[in-house]
C-alpha cells in the first residue's frame, strides 16, 4: 500500500508527547522540537533523503521507552532511569528503517566524555545519537534560558557532554532568527513538514504492520491492566475477518485499526487509567476523550479513511448513546460495529483494577444483553460466540 510514514509519525508525536507530560506536567511539542533541531543539524552532514527520514524517526521516538517509566515524577528521575533507554531500543527494533542501525535510542543519554549510563564515549556513540542528544538538551533548556544563556550553557558542555564540532554546529544555527521562530510551538510542526524529506512510497503490509505493532506495544505497555488489549483485539479482528471471508486488503486494514484503536490513550494520564475506584464525572469525560484523540492522530493519513472509522468508532453504540459523536447504527458501517463489539468482548476477557477477567460465556451474556438494549448487533454477538467459544 502507498503509505506516508512521516505523516503517521508526526501525527503520533502529538500523543507521544503526552507520555512526558504525564511525568513532567508541562512538556509540549518535545518530540517535534527535538526532531526539527536534529534534522537541521543532520543537514550539515549532507545526509541522504533516506538517512534524513531515519533520523526523523529516531528523534521523534527517542523517548518512547518512557512509557515504561511513568512512575517517575520529574525529568531528573526519568533521565536517571536507564530503563527508558533500553526499553526504547527494544520497542523500535522492528521499524522498517532504510539502513541498519544499532543502539541509537539506547545510547541517547551517553556523554561525549564517557560519563553516561553505559560508559560510551566519542566515536563509540553513533552520530545520530549524538545529534539527538544535543537537540534534546537544547529543547529541555531553551525555554528556561535566554539566547545568550543558551550559548554559554552549550559552551560549558564542549568535550564533556557533547563534541566541540556539534556544539559549534548548533551555535551556528542559533545565530539565525528563523531558527528561533521555527522551534516555537506555533511553527515547529510546519517547520518539520516543510523540510524536504520524501517518505511516501509503496510499503508492504508486513512493513506497515511493523510500525503499527510498535505503537500497539507502546499503547499496551502504558498500563499493566491493558498489557494485551490492542494485540488481543487485533488477533480477534483477524479471526472475525476470516469468519466473514473478508478479502485480504480489508483484513489487513482491520488489523491496523486494531493495533491503533487506542493510540489516543497515550494522551490520558495513568492516574486515571489505573484508578482502582470511581472516577469523577470530569475524570470520566477526560478518559472518554481518547477516542477523539485517536481520530485526530489518524485523520491526516491519506488512504486511512476506513481505518480511521474502524479505529475511532469503537465506543459508539447503535442507539446513539456512545461517544465521542453519538453515532447511530445507520451512521456506522458494519466494520465499525464489529470493532466496537469486539473491543467490549476483549475488555471483558481481561483483568481490570476493579474486577477479574470474565469467562467467554459471561462475556457473551453481557454482549447479548447489550444487543437487546440496541447497543450492538445481535448477529455480530452470536458470531463472536461461535468463533471464540
């Protein structure tokens, strides 16, 4: 399928930033800014288009391991958590990069003088890693410092945290007014989109799935109570596609929708998702926003129109009582109604903070009761019963 990976990654950075916001309370556009600065530094090394795209991926996703460290309460503790480096490296392993890379994420907190987590220094630290590291440092400090203070701060890091060459390259960029405007919240997204990086090409379904499964793993890792929710829903969606004899393309798109249906949950605090008790009305409304965020992440992707609906409509109900838009049965296609029913079935079969997992029979009884109340299609519920009994 023809697919724009750049658009997906940039869209996903919107919710990935919420992972750090959950920890740091005030971080916005962190991934986008690190990516923009990294790419501007990368231009000074005459990178090819493929290398620029790979650098974009690494810089946007450099903190994906933070999803495993949400108990950290501030940046200082997070930066000392070696696990977010190793976990990030593990998560990104299967991404379809243009070239082969090793330890780009794992070493992104190594220092040039060897004083980092793993004791790597100078040329032992990959170039992409060094670029992302100094871009990350700039991003975390520039709002706290004036331009002059940033210059002096960077100079104190020469040959200790960063190479003198990289410090000089960043100082050269900082001389230009356009650079400072480009990294502002209002412009950083368009600044990245305007950089000449072509990422629209034909990808195999297996290549696209490597990306969506990566996000599925990030989503499921966010909470101990949803460790297998997205992957479980995807497997069940594929099984139902086989039952209904869907063609290969529809089956593949349904699987992608399963992987990404809860990507909006990355924007929801674990303090709410893991609550072992009743949420307030306002808190419940916040949790319900995750499907809206899922739609906003996936909407910009050309060719994803059906996938967007199948992923983002999973909390809509036939009688219009669902959310976020209160769609009715007539306003949803069959696949959306199937995914909504499967999502509830998958959730019932899992443990939650407030209950244990339910048996297949009990889960189907609940679904049948919901179908009787015009929440789901009874024939879909009966098919689920038949396939998974």
